[in-house]
C-alpha cells in the first residue's frame, strides 16, 4: 500500500510539472498582461513542489545526502501548506484565466464578425462599382445617341434644304428667263416650261415624301393590309419603269405573266411605292446595256420575297450602315450626278416594317446590289 501511494505521489509531481510546462507554452496566445495564466502556472509549480516535499517527508532516507535538519513532520506540514497555497493560487488563476479566455473568444468572435462585415462591404462596393460602370456606359451611350440625333437633325435640315433649293432655283431661274422675254424661240420656251414642270414635280415629290415619313414616325400611318397576288403590283411597277430602262438600254428580266400566283398580306399602294423606288434605284445606278433581274422567292417559311438584282457598281461598305437613313447616300453618292433624293430606301424600310415585312440590301461594293423585299405569306382572300 505504501508503494502504491509513493507511485501516485511521483506521478503527481510529473503531472503538475507537465501541466506547468504546457501552460508555459500556451501563454504566448494570451496578452502579456494576462496575470491569470501566470498565476495558474505558478500554482502548478507550487503544487509540484509540495508533492516533492511530501515525498521527501514520507521517505527521508532517500534524501539522506541532502539532510537539512528538518523533521519529516515539518516537511509534511510544509507540503500541506504548499498544497493549500497552490490550490488557492490555482483557483484564483483559473478564474482570472477563464475571464481572459472569454475575452479572447469574444474578441475572436468580434474579429470574425468584423471580417465578415468587411467582406460584405467589399462585395457591396464591388456591386456599387459595377452599377457605376454600367451607369457610366449607359450615360456615354445616351450621350452619344443624343449627339448622333443632333447630328442627324442637322444633316436632315441641311440636305432637305439642298433638295428643296435645287428644284426651286431651277423654277425661279427658268421663270425669270421667260418673264424677261430672254427666250425668243417657241421651242426654247416650251423646253423651259417642261423643265419648270419637271422641277415642280420633283419638288412636290420631295415634300410629299418628307410628309409621308413624318406621318409614319408619328404613328398616323395605317396600312390597308389585304391578301393579294404580288405579281400584279410587280407588273405595274415594271411597266412604270420601262421608259427609264429603255432610255439606258437596260433589260428588265422579270417573272412572266404565266408565273404561279404568290399571295402575301400587304398594302398595295405602299408596296407599289416601295418596289418603284427600289427598281428606280437599280435603273439609276446601273450602267447602260445591262440587265436588272427580278425574281419571286418562296423558300423562306412564312414570307414571299421579291428579289431585285442590278449589275451596277454596288454600294461601298462604308455606306452600307447608313443606306436606310434619310439622305443615307452621303455626299459621295449625292455627287455622282444621279437625280435621286436619298429618301427612297429610308421610306421603303419604314413602310415595309409597318406591314410586318423585311427589307434587306446586300452589296460588296463591286458587282451590283441585291434588294430583298419580304412580306408575310398568305392564302387568297377568297379562301
């Protein structure tokens, strides 16, 4: 029994020393002013010392070489006192150290919360930055659109003024010659009168087109959409343009009168104007002794497409983006010496879109231009 007690006493010494060493190593995780853990370490040191003295008092013969003249009873009393002091110091140290642990845990939780808040704030800042970037891009796009709109208005006014002044100057100039009797022969007077008449018709056509575009833009235009055969309208347009084609020795190759019927839903007056403008453009820009090809394509589901292809010089790539704008021919096209106002394709596109159709122009700028006029396919009205 005595030997078992001795073994437990020795184990107790090493247990206290081990605990003391552990907390000495662990203290680096706590603030330097944390007296609780230091008191806790000191308590283990005192307990280890008390255990050692207890062994000495119970087995003085082991320490005979170190005889200090202290009786075993005194050593055991000292050991008991050290046990008491160590226990009290350990309790106090544990209390203080527990407070430090709680404070450290609280600080760690607060640091974690702060880190999460920083992460949330960073994410919010990134979102705000993205929103600001999007708003900045939108602002510049709207600003560019506004500037482009302003430039378009200026160009429209400038070009409209040019289109109106040209026939007006001709009318005024020729009228002055006739009024001042500067023209003596009847033949010249008749020729000048016809020139005045042509200029007046051109002026009226330009004004009508401007008003038509304004009416479409203001949503006042209401097309009369009915199911009809496209061939009848196409035939009328070709007949109207034949004199111009003959004057330039241009051959128009189109579907014959015996071609199959091609029914679509469209406004007859609007389609007649569209096809006339497109065909007139093809004849205007085509050189003499060439051919304008006209076909009807039914390959696209839900649409009937009129294809008009000329053998002219085509449209340069830099002008393809503006061909559907008013005066989209740009200055280069206006200086080619052709009598086209530049309204045709702009008005044609607006009219065809109101009829739920499509207008497409394809050209490589070298070998002619192909125009596709597509309208919703339909069955005959009698069915």
